[in-house]
C-alpha cells in the first residue's frame, strides 16, 4: 500500500519495510526499493501520481542491504531507472548477501519472538532472492543529488559503512533508512531506535551518526521500517540513543 506522509512524498509499505516515492516537477524519485515483491505496491504508487515509470528518474538507496534493494534491478532493467548509492556501499549493491552484521542473526527469532511475523513477511516478499544491480551511480558525503527532489546526502555510517540519510530541506523531511527506525524487524520492538546488531555492522558508529541526523532539524522522520515520526528528528535521535541496540 502507499499513502502520503509529507508534501509530495508517499510511503510504500510492504512486509514491514518502507520505501518512499518523491514527487517533483521534473519527475519522480524512489528512496530505497523495498523487497522484490514490493514491485506491485511501488507500481501502484507511481500510477497514483498520474505518471508512469518513464517519469521515475532515480532510485536513491540509503544503503545497500537486500531489503532496500528489492526491485531496483527490475526498475533498472525494464525502465532504465538510475540506481544511486554511496560509494562505500557499492560492493553490497552488486552482491547483496556479502556483508557481515555485528552479531549472528540466526538466534534472533528464538530470543526475540516478536520478530517472527516481520521476518516471515520479509522472507515471503523475496528477502532471500534479491538481485544485485551491476550498474550504479555513486555519490559521496554531503552531495546534493541531481534527481527529482534534490536530495541532500547526510553521512550516517554504522548500519553499513556507506549508510546515509537523505534530507529534503524544502519539505522538512529526513529519510533515515535503517540508521534510525521505529520498528526493528529483528526484535519486533517499536519506537525510535537503531537496528539490532543482527543487521547493524558497527553499533557504536551507528549511535554516533544519530547526531548527524539530529543536526538537520527535520520535523518529519521517515524510517526504513516502522511508522513515520512527526515530533522531529532531535527527539527521535535522543530516544534512539537511549534505546541502544539488541
């Protein structure tokens, strides 16, 4: 399903995972690409704008993990959509299952049973069958991307080496990817937090990166998992730092 969450921004929510469609006069941009079976919801979101895939100029990834890369290869192959990623995550986008998390994830469904519905839904949505994207466009810290919406890159490593948040200053929005979520699919816990070590490479760096998000002063926080947070990024970052990571 898709729904408006900010001016000209639509959340596409499927299998406990979010991606976002940004409208602009010069076209459409997806922030992240969900899971492979999120394609139908993404297609419906594009259609709902009154436009088509020819108007989708870019998919900009907050990071290269499989649950944010899902339909990127298909969009690139079928519609020529450019896929953008921070250069430090390029290798993961080419080969989505090559990264190492901070803690082995196999026991999480046993120790955190509330994760089971979320992880099951993600698996059913194609989490184990995500295709890499061989041809990507790269960006660096602090870049303003030449895509509809003019997203500004805020370096927020820790979840992955190249994880970034994406800031839309004119709409008072920050996309936090998995650097700050309001649902941790590995534990089932809700509220602002960083993702468990099962998905986060370096917890200490991830916590430090919350300050970079907070510095944007954005009012609307749109995470990779969970509901939007509308009480401002500073309060979300503070709560996430207090919550830590499992």
